């Protein structure tokens, strides 16, 4: 996750450039860089007083946390900077006009009804809005039940992590009938089931808004070591590794060293607030297959979270960093 133009302008106190960017729809609270910082973080660090004042006046979040759990307000060390924060209290509604210029690149699941798929392919091809590549997709059309739920699949989990629209095949059918791409409201998948049992609800909308607001991926700030276990009969090791990478987690090639992690000061960006008060929870995890031997050094490190492949899937399906099991 790199810096946006707003970050770069903030770093050099270019308030005129920041103003142009905001007026043209730039996301004022976008996160970027290795520490997942907003432009306001950068402006405070660089002593860009004019930009700090402007961003605060436009509703920049003074309490937004970076990956070290630091807010811009925490970084305001000198009296002049503190005075700016004390003086500007007004919060305004931020409108992003650029969001009105929609791009459509629609990927179809192979499970949707054949009649809908056939007509949908013709319709989308004519508009040049069809894709077969999920990396390019803005929308993923899936088969849903009458009440709007979809069966879990690896492709659905990938779509969640990418923050794209996951919509019912009924949306595509209506688009074909009306001969235009219609609003997704009311057609986004309501939740996900596994073998008929409800697993999670509304997590796809949460993930999409996370991406829209340019926040880090689900596993940002986390490190994972996948134990050298036999993954046959469970979720494939390759699937788990891919989901972790898509969620911006770090895959370790060797057993984790807690000292490297703790000295960095990094914390999981999406950790729940309860984690802040729990000194026994960090962002280092070992993924193991139940019933198989876990390396002794990992077991002895009580601050390493021991999790299963299913835990990784559950985190994705809820778009929430769940606490690891207690040991």
C-alpha cells in the first residue's frame, strides 16, 4: 500500500495541491505507506502546519490510528501543532465526487443459472463490462437463495478480501431486462452459508466499504507461519497462503521470532479494541492442522497465536480479525 498524492502533498506542506485533490474527490483519510498512515499523520510528522489546519477543517480524522496505534493527535508534539488541534473542532461531511464516476468490470460465477449467465454474457460483452479476471473485477455475480444468501467458495472469499461488490444473479437478470447497469442497492449478498448453515452476514459490505475508504487489508500488521503439516483433508495450504497474502498479511518462511515483531511496534490494524487491553494477544500466528505436532518452540511462546486453517477462513468470511483460541 503506497502513498497517495494527498500524502505526498501533505509531506511538503503543499496546501494548494491538497485543496485541489479534495475538491476533485480524493479520499482525505486514505491510509498509505508501511505504517498505514493518513495524510494528516504525515503532515503532523513533517510539521506541515498549513496542511494540518486545512485537513482538520475538512474533517480529517484526528484519532485515526496507524499500524503502531498512533493517532495524528498523539504525534502533535510542539505547542503550535497542539494549538491547531485545540482550535479546530468542526467536523464536516466529506463528499467524494469521484465516487460518482463508476467503473464496471463484472465477473460471473459458474454457478449462476445458465439462462441468466448466457444473457448476461451477451449484455455485458456488448457494453464491454465483462471480465474473466477477478483482479480486474469490480463486481462478482453469484448464485443466491431467494433471501439473498450465497454458498461459501474460495472465489467468494477472494472477492471479500478484494473489497468488490458481491451481488445476486438477480441483479444481472434485472440489468438485462432493463438493458442497463442498475444500482446494486438491494442486490448485494446478505450473507454466506456452508452446507446450508449460516456462517456470516454483511461482511462483504463491510469489506467493500473498507476498500472504498482506502483502509488496509484484513491481515495488515499480522505475521503468519504455516506449520509443515499434512493439509490433506482440510483447507489446502495454498488456499490459506493466498488468502493471507490477499489480506496483506506477511507469510514467514521460518518459525516466528517474537522479538522481531515486538521491537517493530507494529500491531494488527484491524484488531478489535479489546486486544489493546490484552497483553497476551499480538499479531503473530502459527497455522496448524489439529491433531498434528506443533513445533515445541512455538508452543513455548505463549504470545504466538495458535490457529487453524478454519480460523483463517472464519476471519475472512466475517471480515474481522478474530482472537485466537486461548492456550
